C-alpha cells in the first residue's frame, strides 16, 4: 500500500503527522548537530538539549513538581512489572493489585515472583468488562503500594479517575492512555508508560516517580534495575533510547503548541470515542460493546459482532475503506479501534460512517 491509511493499531500506534514530517525533515541532519539523531552521542550537547526539553515539556503538560523524577528507560511496561516489586516490595511487606484486564493480570504475575501480593479487586468473573465502583476495593492500609492499570487496551475498559488508596503509594500503568488527559500527579507514587501507544515510538518507557520512593531501592540491586540509580544518573546510566526520547519530545511539543494542552486533548478524545459508542448503541443487533458503559475506554473501543463470519467480513470491507488494524486481540476477538491522541477526527468519522453502513447491510 503506497498511501497512508487510518491506522487503528493498538501499538505501536498512530503518531501525529506534523511529528512524522519533522522527523522526516530532520532525519539526515538534526539542526545544530551536523548529524542524524540516530548518530549523535547521548553525552553530547545536542542530545542533552533534547532530553532536557522532553523532561521539561512533560513536566509542563502534567504539572509535575520537583518532588518527582522523570525517567526515560527501556524494557517497556513488562520490565516495570518486575522492577516495581524488586525495588518497592520490602521483606515482610505485601502489595495490592487492582485487576481490570489482561495487563494488570500480567503485572500481578510478575510481582508474585518477587514477594507477597494481594488482589484488592478483580473483574475476572465478568470477563474484565468494568472498573471498580467506589467501595469495591479491598485495600490493605499497610501495603507497600497499590498497583492498577488505568486503561486496559485488550478489553477496552478505563478508569475515569484515580482510586483512593489513602497513604498507600498508588502506582499506575498508564501505557495506553498516557497524556490523553490531565492527571493530578501528586496523588501518585509512580506513573509509568511505554511510549508506543500514545506518546512516541516503541523503545522508550517514561517513568514519573516520587523521589522518596526511589530511595527504597536496595543498594545491592543490579544497577539497571535500581530506580535510585536511574534517578541519580538522570536516565544516562546506560545509553538511553535517544531516538525515542527525541520523538517523545516532539509529541509533547505538539500537545502543547498545536493542541493547546491536555484539557483540550481530552475534550477531543471524548468526542472521538462518543462517535463510535453512539454507533454501537444505535445498532445493538450487530454490535455488542465489551465494556460496561460506565467503564468504556476513550482510547480503545472494543466490540463484537454476532459471528466470526461477520467479523471477518467487517475487517475485510473496512480495509477496502482504508480503515486498518481493527482486529481485536486474540484473547477476546471481535473488533478493537484504538483512537489515541494522534488519531484525527476524520479517521473516527470514516470508521463511524463505515460501521453505520455495515450495520444497515446486515
């Protein structure tokens, strides 16, 4: 295919076209560097400016105080699943996990290898179709931390706000909705997000961590597994993912300068999601949403059709309309439309129109 389609991939996912154009224009020779971003030293002046700019712009977008470190790491969310208990789950302590989907379940499985855990909530019995309501959480006030996944890409369920964990540090896997709205960072002990869904390319993971929590890291940990070491080294303890950090900075600048901040981004995201959910609700004989209405994700719209045959036909015909990567995850099937920040409203309009026409043809 020689022309761009509307890419609904769950990740790596769509990036803003202005960002892609700037990457193209600067790929051969980064301004002021005399070489490509792929070639310059992570210790040199040009990259120092990039990583400092990326941190400053993320701090501006999310109003991150100096009590928090901003790190750019590697290994994706899966490495964080292990690093969190390795660093923060002390001997004799337990950690709480809130399970609303597949990724939260994976995080728990990794933590169980490192120490004692508790399940403070699970929606497993209902097929992970909702997030907890107020009062549903069984929290341990003495837990080392409480972990949750704010948006589950596979099931398409999302928290509208933060669970209240009192004095227990709240840790959030925000990989699939990072920067989709403004967060009160002060309510969190740590937020982490692999960039390839909503903030950049694959290969870089953003970690926002309260500095006092990082001090819990044991002195005998391997250096790359120590949050304290990463804070001290300012993400430069090894060669960082230079290209990924460069793109994260460009995306942050796009959000600040072209979108106008995260409140405006959230308004746009809600409007996009509503267009698709309105079609689903208008054609319940053809489309069945996976998530309960109060838990619906504005990032990943998931739904099923009455048969595998209809699902295959939907995907085939959608592709002819330049609507790509709509196949649901193999564990739940159906359709998944990932409409991250960079998905233009025109792409959502095209999908909504196609869904309406397809439903009428069934």
